[in-house]
C-alpha cells in the first residue's frame, strides 16, 4: 500500500440492502381519502378500529392482491382470523381466479367477487406494489359503491392511482418490488401486533 493512500473496502451489499429496506420502511407515508397526511399511529389505529368494528357488526375484512401481494393477502387473512379473532378472507382462490379470468378477463377477478361478497360496513384491504393494477382499482370502485371502507397499500410512484382510493392509504416510497412487498407485509403485521391483538403467550 502506497504511503498516504487510504485503502477502502467495497460497500457490504448485505448491509446496503437492509439499510435501503430500513429507509423504505421509515419513509412510508400515510394519507386519508382527500390526500391529507396522517401520522403512522393514526393510520394503524384507523385500520385496526375498522377491522374490529366490522367484526363487531357481523361484517368482515377482505384482502386482495396479485402475485407477492396475493401471498401477503392470504397470510394476513389468516392472521386477522386466527390471532385477531376478526372475520377475514382473501379473494385469491385458484378456481375463482382462473374461472373469472377465463370468462370475464383478469381485470375483473376481484371486482366480480366483491359484487357478491361485499356488504356495507366490510373493510377492504387492497395491496398493490405499483398501485396501478387494473383489477385492484376496479375492486376498489366496487367496494366503494357497495359501502365498504377501504385501506390501500401501494408503492412505486407517489401519484399511483390506488393511493387516492382508500379511506386510509399507506404508500412505500420505493421502486423495487421486494422492498415494497416486505414493507407492506411489515406494516400490516405491525397493525395486527400493535393494535388488533396483543401477542398472546403460547398455550
């Protein structure tokens, strides 16, 4: 090593990855239906209260998403049901999706189910990394027309179409699917852990 030259090591890619994930999580923005900013606590409390109130009225929580977001929807439908004691379902049964997409087009796979499942007072949790998925947007329209309350989870562009469709909207400021999906998963899990049910001791 030459005298006076400082040797540097390349950035650790694992540390960089998790630093960016942490940045995406801390940069989450929450807004109401009119686009007015809310703090994270208020957003969490709104979703939790909407879920608990829906159950108390005999209603339910409905979760939708595509791809990785579908997996998040399924995971948290069970979390709401099993650990939260809240009626919940994800509208991604393979037979329903393949039947409806074959007969009516994939853009309608969620909206057509909601036309039958939606009851005024239900809560829709709509998850889309891009916030531009047509089938999610159409489902949000049907949900609104049928008196459901809506929480959205989106990412990518700040002006994505889904971000303004919910009563409460969680936006992850990242253009990478992995970071957005992990952030969405963490946000919904945090709502459940902190506000819907406390962690119960193992039996």
